[in-house]
């Protein structure tokens, strides 16, 4: 079977959906089931990561990686390749393909909270997602929460949706830390990893960290991710206003090696998002042995269960107390890390990749 895949998310610095697709491809490289298929990856430019050429063909189809490329250029290129199915890993798919489409929709934030997006971008996202969902042979999503969103907001029949959680790999597992043979002993260091969206309340995190910084001279907050807030929030100004210019480090982008160093040096992880499809980086933190502090939402409870400290959304005082418990209360830390293995057992790439491929096989022509 020949499976076409939209690989735009693997261009440049892969985050979010790019890491999701990378995890699937890594498993399909060696999985016995995948050897019966040929995967053709369509990209507007050469991919930044190395792939097994025996398992994957990369088809560079020039153009800007936007809606025009997806809807007009890719269908023409794919028509000549004899595809049996198409896998769209990122919310939308070409509407003019003449093969069955399996579509991954991770969340519906632009339906639930249109105020977080520009008017033009929100309209485009909502229209394309509606059309893609309506034309797809099957929908995959990553949590029961997102399945409910799809049924309630877009009217997708529940029986037409497969919930397939992604895998989680410890950021410390792939290879030893570059700076030392042993990971450093974590100090009172708080870490956030992820794109800086409005819904993730980074300003509140900075303000909640300020009392801890004043009480502990060696406390640090590490923020890794680029600022995508809308309306734009000047987070550097927030850091300066709280007097934290020497206590908060903001990395717009980090390499895998740098990310490993950040997780190894963290003692608590903070993720105050009020809306996610699942929330992968708190699970990565658990896999790295770092207790997470999360905004108390249904999807956060679904993903991390009792392996986290939960705080009300946008409650800075409560967040300060939760960070203190995650950093310094050994009973809290032991409870969270003791619950982590059972939580992480739900997220295995081998199972997720196998179930995803089975869905594509069932939908192929």
C-alpha cells in the first residue's frame, strides 16, 4: 500500500505536531506491519531530519507551506503517485484528493476560543478544519477530551473517531548529557517547555515564581518556546517588572541536547494551560522525573491523573504555593513520582503507531 503523508511539520524546528509525526515515523521505520507499505512524505522543502530511505520517500513539492500549497499544489503532485491513502497529521487535509484521508485533529482551540487567534487566521482554520473533517474517511485524536470536542462542536459521530494517545519518551533517555557523565543535581529550578500561547498563561507563571525567587537566592525559572501570544504579551517586560531579569532565562528555541539539559536540571515543571488537546510536555516532565504543576482542567486530569499538582486557572497565589510544594515538599514529590509509571504506561509509541497504521489500512482503497 502507498500512503501519502503531509510532512510540512517536519520542516525547520519540529515542535508539537512535528514531534507527533516524528514519533510515528520512527516506529514505522522498523515495525513489521509497516514493511508492507510505502510511505511518501510530501514537503515544500527538504526535511531537516534524516529518515530511512528504504522506508520513506520524500517528495519535495516546491511552494510556501500554507493553504495554497496544501489545497492546490499537493493534490496535483499526489495524483501521479498511485496513492492508496493519505494521512494528514495536522488538523487539515487537501480537499481535492481522490483517495481516502485519515485526519488527525489534536484540539479545537480555534473553535473553543476564537479570541486567541487573529480574525483571518481563525476563519481560515475553522473553515478548513470543518471541510477536512467532513471529507475524511476517519478522524484520529489524542484524548477523550478532544473526542468530546469533535462530537459537540463539529457534530462528528463518536463512532467515527479513534482516540489514539501518542507515545512519550523521557527527554533523558536518548543519550547521556553532553556536559557531564552524570545529570546535575536539580536545584530549585522551575521549567516550562512549549510554544508560548495566550492560553498557557506564561505571565502568570512569571508572577507566581517571583515570591519563590525572593525567598530562595538560587531559584531559577527556565522558559523554552517562542512567543506566539495573541493579543501579543510582552513577556520580557513582565520579567523586568517583577525584578527577575537575572532569575528567568527565556530560550526561544532549544536543541534536543539543550532540552535534555533543561529537564535534567529542573526540579519542578509548570504548565498552566487552560486548553489543550492533551498536553505532552508535562508527560515528558514526568518521564524525566520532574513533578508537574498544571492548571486544573479536564484534559490535564485525563492526561496526568494523580501524578501532578493542580491549581485553579489564572490563580497566581495558588500557583506559587503549588510550585513550592513541587519544589520543596518531599511527600508531594514522592506521591507524584510514585504515580508516574502507571500514567506513562498509557503512552507508548509502539502501540500508538500500530493503531494509527491499522486505521489507515482499514480506510485505504
